[in-house]
């Protein structure tokens, strides 16, 4: 019985000594700073937000000569703090190859997120001075939400997109759950939400060390230029019984594309009923990419009083900022009503191997029929023909009458002669 109790006691002692070793996650690293080798170590389990941890620093004189007046001092910024009494370490002298160690008690701000942080320090001796830092990994017991990645559908954001899907992958790196989580998307200029509710997402709960997605739907402006834009997400959630808010930013890369604008529609002459006319349509590439194999097509409407001879005009290549003119011929009905008609066009182009299609509209003005010089010439010609016909008719009548009178005179003369 005594032996059994002794065995159990030994096991408990062994477990008591092993458990701290298992739970203790001491991390260490080495630096070479000037003529010195520095080793620092700390217990990762103690480097927690709102807690204090021990940072052990060992400095070795790696030079072949002795060093004197050695001074080590911290230059700590958020999230670290240290007692003012421990900010400086007056080391004094170190022989060649000699080492010295000291443990510092460092405090971590309670609002710190899980991440790697720099603990800056200064080291100097009678000959020189150096500035460097230790990298300290801090863990947080609170909810610590980050943006792990962002995906879009289509994969490449371009100008003039509608209803593009934006998926933001959120990750809680902390141990506390973020409950009742809601995300609000704030877009930069040139972007807009597809509708009034597509820029918000109710996510629910993200447990500690887990992930959830926030899905939004967005539009991009037609005039959006290529570049990397910054999007923002505002998060509202509960951590325990406390209300929390957090703002995160992410990149929105946009790949440019050719963009088109009809800058003028000029008829060669007034477009009126009963005529065939030509219009010059000037198209400009207002985008920041070259447009190849570009063509413009006009669409007729059955209730419009005109029709086009050819509906498609091939333009070719347009560099950014370059313009070209397409010429269309149209024939107007004789009973066309004077009005301004909106004609839709389709512009097709190739950019980086992809076929892009966009739509523009243009105005065509039909005027009331006005007599032209040709019309007046026709009238004059008709009147002249009528006059000539009348003159000819009169001359014919006169000639016929004279001939008749002459015949009578001859007959009378013959009677007299007889």
C-alpha cells in the first residue's frame, strides 16, 4: 500500500513538473548588432494583450577586444510599456567573448490585436551606437478580426461593371467570439452599391480562430481609371457583453479598358424628307487602354422615318485619347416628321485579347422640307416647258390659220381667173 502511494506521488510530481514545460512556449531569437551578439527570449504564453511578460536579453561581446561604457536602453512604442526604472541598462564593461543577461518586465496594452510587434532599443559603447528592434509575437484573448483575403466575380474589376460580387473573407485570430457581427462596406469614388442593401452583410458569429465571409454587390463607373483603390469595412459586434466596432481597409485593384464617347454627330447637309443624306459620327477612346478592331453599329427602329444604307462602320485601332470618324448614309421617308430622333449604337472592340461591347446613343435631327435651288430650277424648267408648249401651240394655231386663209385666197383667185 505504501509503495502504491509512493508511486502515485512520484507520478503526480512528475506530471506537475512536465505540465509547465508543455504549457510554456518559450521563443527566442538572435541578433547581430555591431560588435555584439544579442539573444532574446520570452514565454509566448505570457505575451498576451493586457498582460506582462518577461523578456530575457543576453548580450555578448563578439569582438576580439574589450568594450567599455556599454549602455542598453529601450525606445518602446505602443503596444509595449516598461517601468522607467528599467528603460536603461548600464552594462559597463565586457571583455572579449564575455556575456551578460538581464530580464525585463514588459507590459502589453489590453487593446492589442494578435500580431508581431517591434520592441525598439538602442545599444552603445565608447566607440559606437546602434539602433535595432526585437520582434515580439503578441496573442490576444479578445476577438481579433482581420481581412484574410478579398475575391471578386468577375475576377478582374474593370470600368462599367454592374452587380459585381465582392467576397471579403474575415478571420477572427483571437480566442473570444465576435457575436451579432454586421459589416458595412464603404466604397471609394468610382464605385457604388448595386442597391440599397447590397453594401451591408449580417454575418452572425465568428468564433475564436475561425472564419466567415461577408458578401457584397457593387457597380463600377464607366469612367473609372485603372489603379488600386481602397475599400473600407466597418464592423459592429459584441465581444462578451461589450459593444465593439472596428474599421478595416483593403485594396480594390481595377484594370483599365477602352472606353468610348460619341463627341459629335454632324450631317453633311440638313436632313429633310425625301432625301438621302450622310452623317459624320466622331468616336473617341476616353479610356486608358488601346482599342483594336473597333467598329460602330447603328440600330434602326421601325417607327423611325429613315433607314441606313450600311449599319456597321469599321474604325480599326484607337489609342487612348484618339478619335476617328464613321460615316453613315441614310434615306429619309417623304412623309418624315420634323423631330430629333435618338439612335442607339453598339461599339465593339478588342482589348488584351478580350472582346468588349459597349453602347452609346446619338441624336439625329430631321428638319421640315425646304425648297432648294434644285427645286426652283425644276419649277423654272417646268414653267419654261409650259410656256414653250403654249408658244408652240399658238404658233401652230397661227400657222394653221394662215394656211387656211391662204387656201381660201388661192381658191378665190382661181375663180376670178376662170
